[in-house]
C-alpha cells in the first residue's frame, strides 16, 4: 500500500446468481484488483456486484429483477469489510424484485446500520458522456455523489420518488385537487430536503473540482458547478429548508392546472439540472470532447478527496474500462493519481497495458470469460 491513509477495504466477496455469474468467490488485493477480458464476458458485472453491495443501488440495471441470473429467482452478494480497524460483513439479496439488506447475517434495521461508513466511487464510460447528455443523466450523476456523502439521501430520494409516482398517477387520472393536495405536502417536504443536500454537496466539491480541472485540462477558463432549482427565485444555499418547502408547495399548487393537462408533475428536484460551465460558457454547448472528459475526471477526483476529508477515510474505487475511453495523456494522469491514492481499487479493462501503471506490483489480476473468473498468470508489469 502506498499510503497510510485510512480507507475502506473489501476483504472478500461472494456472489451467487448475480447477472451472468453462477457462483463467485473473490479475494481482492488490498491495493488493486484488475479484471481483464473481452467485452460482454462479465467484467462490468463484477463491479456492479460490488457497487450494489455497497450502495444497495444497481450500477446499470433499470430494475432489480435484471440483476438476477436468468432462470433463477434469487441473487445474493456478500462481502467482508475492514473499516477503522473493525471487520463487518454485509449482504444484499434480491428476491422477486425487492432487496433485503443484512449485517452480520441479520436484517439491517436502518440504512445507517447497513452502510456503517462503507462508501464507493464508481467511474464508467457512461459518466464521460454526462456533460452533453440529458438533464436526467446529470441528476443521476449528481445524486450518486450526494448519496456517497450523505447516506440518508438514499431514503429521502426513494420516498420522494414514491410520492411523485403517486401524484403523477392522480394527475393522469385527472383526480380532484383535494386528492393531489395530500401528496403536495409530502413532495414539497422531501423535495426541499433533497434540494438542501444537493446544494450542500456542491458547496463542498465545487472548488476541489475546479482545481482538479485546471490541473488536468490546462486551460484558463475556470470550471463552475452550479445547482439552482427551476421555478425558485432565491438562493437555495441561503434558504432554510422549511422556507424551501413552502416555496415548492406554492409552485406545485400554482402549476396544478398545467400538470393536470400534461399528466405529470412539472416542478421539483426531478425536473432540475446540474449546470456545468467553463468560464462564462456552458460546458454542454461549448466544451470539446477532451474538456468534457477532463471535467468528469476532475469531478471524480474531487469526490474522492471530499469523501476522504468528510469521513476520515478513502472510499473504494471502481473503474469500468475507463482507460480505453480516455486519450493517453488523461489516462496517464488518472493512472498516476490512482497509484498515489492508497485507496483499494477495482479496475476492468480489455487491454491490461492501459491500467498496469495504476495496478502496481501488489495487484491481483483476473481473466473474465463467459461469467467465469480465473487468475491471470501473465500480465503487464508497471514500469
């Protein structure tokens, strides 16, 4: 290990009937574990298993049922972690489209009990397209980071989506306004809480991301990350949560007629966007492909460093074949950064030479083929 920094460490991983894996037991390196193989063999599924275990959220799947291996009814992922000198085991099962979280073999009573400080930062090729993607993609990108920083955000966002679906169902049915009013209160309360957590996270990460971007992109135009909910006049950062609730409730009520016509709720955290700018120009409209990728890379580095400062330890890092999408200069920057962090890293690649500089001499290398994993005997060594 290259650093004495405290960190999350996955000691072992067990997977059953998850994606295209039948049974899998893995003893990762304390430093770097690399999965090598052609596309479509299960490399990303390995990272998704770790991500799902540590977040209770799929990395790619739209539905939980998609995580279960075809032909069976239950999937399970389990792992032992070392954190702050203590060892704990967490497991998550997917049964008939629902998940069950376990801590040391017993049902977790709260999300805080389950996570217990475990955090993870993932980096995928899809992330590299987020700058010019849809607002929905940027919201998901932001919310994954917010959840890492504030684990309670997961429950708040789930509850918000549940209330939103109920309100939208009533809108489609053209229900009486008195019925909608019941959900207006819930949507407004949870929406205000989500707004505050998103803005609090951006207040922490923005300057870090700007510094990292300047170092990576080598351009003078500064990176700005801004979040301002639509249909609100004031600054969310300086507005109390209760006041935000009242403002959102008012906006919902004023737009009820329009929402009834369209059949969906038009205001709230689900309708906002993350604004990314380079100087006074929108990154979405004007950033080159290289600048876009430098921006996302800077964001991920800032997220890692922010988590380390906030929690006192480094998160797990998952990188899914990102090196093949970056130009050589930015890939070299990323590999050098990873080599210095001291965090436990899991990387997938179709070309082992791209990640060898980050893996180090104490890495564990695996070959993934048709849902089977075996040790890779011959692989590139770092210079």
